[in-house]
């Protein structure tokens, strides 16, 4: 009986953890594929209209200390500082409240490629507390191109509330 209670408790914990944060994918550029096994999402002011909020989803080659990012007054600065320190590669998706893609970028030591695309994310949930969906490029030729790349990303992430400004 004790084993059954522990098994049920462990199963419930796994479900909660799995529901909290899941995301991964890959990006292929110039024939080289970068695996991105980690994902994290946060909200920030729109780059062009500070009265609007966007959701940023990061897919990274190395795990981040998300507790430090969550506690930072500027989550983007905290995330980027960790990524530089870790020398991690990452993809950044900036998604507007209406689900449109504002920007996609691939960043790695010595590489910075960002811009727009006609491809659109497929979202099953998008609000201030959670984002779920996928983003996949439609043109296979992007895998060998010099600019941009081919993306295959999936995510189901809770979004932490913004930390108080210090």
C-alpha cells in the first residue's frame, strides 16, 4: 500500500513538472543542425511599442538558471547574460498577443541572424501565463542557405510573472 501511494505521488509530480515546461527543437543553417533541448518563455515590452507586451520563447543548447531569470527585473538581460557566459547557442521567437511572429533569431558565439519570415507559429494556447504551440519552417532550402535557417520547434511553457523593478 505504501508503494502505491509513493507511485501515485511520483506520477502526479511528473505530470506537474511535464505540464510546467516542455520545449525543444532544432535549427539548421548552412547544412549544420543545432539541437536545442531546452526552452524558456518570458514576457517583455514590444521592441517597437512599449505599451504592448510580447512573449519571448528561447530554445537553448544549454540549460539556464531560470530562477535567476525569473527574479531579475529585466529578464531579457538576465537570460542573455547567462547565454553569453555559457557560450550557448539559442533561437529566440518573439510572439505578439495576436499570435503573429514579431522576430525570429539564431544566436551563437560569433553568429547573430535575426529578422522576419512569412512562416507563422501554430499556437494552441497564448496568454500572459502560458504559451503552447510549434514553429516550423516551410522551405527545406532554408537548411542550406547563408541567411536565416530552417526551424523545427515545439513548446508548452508556463510564463513567470515579471519580477518587481528594482
